[in-house]
């Protein structure tokens, strides 16, 4: 996790284990376009599996999509707190989402391994940024804007959630969250094009 802050403002950057697991479930179940915002596929690519037989008795793929979207919304609202609890093997917290519960039971081991690999890659990325000073990019955006407006920043906090996505972009979630792909900060111009308008609005 990285924090940039100044008088009255704070921007934090981190990833989310539960959200990475949720992305794995979405992609392995082929729930393209599910969730708001509709994020790109995870990277590296996740092998799709046919879940028809697994979900047939509990509403099928359409029920799975609805249940996944409700879970995703909950994860976004609760971040950085992991909610609901992912507790194998029964996943009791998903009792009201039987299709999703079955998919979690079937794929949790693979999802967890995949998520751990992505988290360890993210930790390496953070260390590289700290060493090279590129994690200052966010604070620089705020400083540039403050010089432009010639006053102190309005009080605000912004949370940037970095996820392993194959499309290098960011998605702004009002009022105070951005989801972006892990690699975006490594492309400063592209990063600025997504994050600067949000910072200008908040500052």
C-alpha cells in the first residue's frame, strides 16, 4: 500500500485479494461484461470452464451473473475491508447466492493460488516504484493542480485499487475510488490522462 497526502487530502494505492479472487471467478465462469463498471479481462488470461452443470439447479448462468454482480458491488463498497468473508469449504456467507457458492466451492483453490501470484507480483511492482521514485507521480499530480489553482486543496480522500487487468486503463467510481490496471502507473502519460481529470475535480 502506498499513501500520498498533504494538507487535508490523502490518496492511497493498493490492491485487493478478494477482488482478485472475484475477477478469477468472473473470467473462469465467462461472465463477460458483468459488474459495474464492466472491467476488462484479468491478466494473465484465465481459462474458461463450463458451469452449466454446476449451476443448472440453482438458476443457471443468469443467476450466477446476478449473484456475482451483487458480490462485486459489496466488495467495492466495503474496500479495504474484505466483506463478505471467504470461508472455505462451505462459504456460509454466500448461502443466499447458491450459484456463486457452488462456483466458489469448485474453484476456490485455483482462484486463491492465482490471486497469491498476482499479489506477489504487485508487491514487487510496489518495491520497484518506491526504488525508482515513480510512486511520486500521484503527489505530483496534486501539486501541479494546487499550483494551477493557487490555493490549498479541498479536503478529499481518493482510493486507487490496482487490479491485474489486461487493458491499460482506469475506471473512476464516484465519489472517491478509482480501479486501474496494475501496469498503468508504468505508463506516466496514459496514467495522467485517466487520473488527472479526477484529481482536478477533487482538488
